[in-house]
C-alpha cells in the first residue's frame, strides 16, 4: 500500500474510534457522572462563561476548551460527555499526526493510530473531563510542528507552536519545561546552520508573545483576586501533601487524591495547623505561602527521605493505569469480578505499550535521534511531578512519544527483523529487562490494592 492508502486507513481508524466513544456515551456510560477533577473543570468552565470565576484553583486551560461546548449546547451531562470525548479524540488525532511524521513505515503509523484510538484507559475514561488528554494533545502538536520546522523552517509553524505551548502551560503548568526544550531546539537548529540568528530571534519572539498571550491574562486575573501572579493556586497544596511527615513514601499522591475529611485524624490535625479551614481551593495567598514554606522546610530537613520518595515517584509514574476502572467500580457499584477484569484491561493496555516501547529502545526499532529525543522529552515531562507527587495518569503526557516506539517494534517483529538480528544476541538482556519490568509493575499493583 502507498502512503495515501495508509493515510486513509489511519483516518478510518480515528473515525471508528470516535464512533466507538459515541456508542459508549449513549450506551454503557450514558449515566456516568463527572468524577475525579471533572466536576471542578465543569464548574470552572461555567463560571468563566457567566463571568463569575474567582481565582483559578485548577489551571484554566481545560475549562477554556470546554467553554464553547457549554456556550453552544447548554449545561447538561451530555455536554460534559461531549467535552470529555472531544478531548480524547483530539488526543488520538494529535498522537496519530506525530506518528505519521516520525515513522517512515506508514504501517507503523497506522499501528500507532490504533493504539492512540483504543488504548483501554482512554476508552474507559472517555466520559470524564480531564486535563490529561488535552495536555498530551498539545505536547504532541508542539513536537509535530517542531518536526515540520526541521524539514522546512517557517515562522508560521513557530506561531502555531507558540499558541499550542501557551495553551499547554495554562492547561498543566508543569508543561512549562517544554519551553526550555523549545529554546534548546532552536539553538540546535542554529548550531546545524539550518536557521539564521535572525530566524532564531524571530522564533523566540513569537514564542514569548504566543505563550504570554495565554499565561499573562490568567496570572493577572489571579493577582486581581489577591492570589499573586500565578497560573493556578493548587501547586502549593500539591507540594505540601507530597512532602510532609504523613506522606506515603510510594503513593505520594494518596493524600492529594482524597477530600480533606477523608484523611486520617492525625493527618487532618497536622494539615489544619497550616490550613485551618481545611479547604485547599479557598486557600488565601498567605495560606499558600505557609504551605509552600512548610513543604520546603520538610524537604530541607529530610533530604534522604525526599530523594527516596523521588525514586518512588519515578517508578510510580510508569505504573499501570487503574483510575478509570476504580471510578467505574465506585459509580456503578461493580462487584469484584468485573472490577478486576476492568483493571486488567486498563492496566494491561498501558503495560503492553510501555513494554513494546522499551523493547524498541533496546533493539533500535527507530532511529537514534528519535530515541535520544524520547529520553529528553520524557525526562522533562516527568521531572516536575517528581517534586510534589505522582499518580499513574500523569504519564498520559508521554504517550504520544511512546506510541511510535511501540508501533515500530510491532512492525519490526512482524517483518522478522528483530528475531533475526536482535533477540538471539541479546536474549539474556531481554530476560533481565522483562524481570525488572514485571517487578516494577508488581510493586505498583501491591500499592494499588493497599488502601492504607
């Protein structure tokens, strides 16, 4: 098949994926309410729409993307579902675009589109509004546009890059590290004599203007609400719950994922000394400074334990998905058997993709420049979460760069390239890698089922 035929197949795959989500939303998930952070994003979007929004506790990028839906279609559960599904479809499309640009073998690009469209976690979470798919989609778009600038420099690409990067930062501020990568990428283009200094400065100017056009109004709004120049006001709470004497050493996001009243009494007593009213969303500027200073002081007084938690966060970041299955269990009061089945499907889908991607990194299923790029981008996307806390769904942001690796390895296996050239010579390495991989996931599952 030629490239055009594979492109048609990818488009068809994306359409089928979208229709399948629609089937779920009018069928099995029709009564699924908003869970996790979904209600907060919904409320935030409606407040932005009617002009009553106070300071932004959560970054407003996700809510801003939902505003047109509520403005055009009103306020209902069906609109909530449409917003959530749209974000996951956008995720699948952007991941497929990146794979199409990266992979020379368009068969592999089609496999990547399949993974992006039908990864179990993205299917099970398709009714819940989340910042994760939008953030990942924007990162994928930035990376895709960077590839286009590498092939043919144009300021129009940098204009689009700046817009996508700006929206990504106000969606999840941790994505701000992407700006450092973009500056480094520009300097590398200059080092290779692919652009002039004038083009470098022009691109940097567009980047500053584009990102600032999203970030500055949000920070100004929060400042006028008495919260200082910040994108959101939840960062200090995240720092505190991830760095205090009661933080679980592995499940560092455990306290951050529970309402204040559900925390153990001794934990509540500790936190109310810093936040007396017990409502992180209502924290004043002074409360936030107190939370930040307390977390920093704890880190300084316990550096070894902090580093131990960082290593645990590193492993947990790559742990299997489970949150969508648990939310379905809680919503529909599922028994043990169907819940376990959903957990196996949801977690197993990610584990398979991750394992295939790791194999691709080992056996060179993609060029060395892409493997290096993967390490750099993945490390930068992960780094901010190592400081506060990590939950598995945070790895959604690196899925766009995992899919091409996994897809390339699948095609290489099918063609017999890996068996003939790699597995025989590196069988022991593969066995060791599989053992380590399994142990890391077993550790993760152990902590999932431990409700302490």
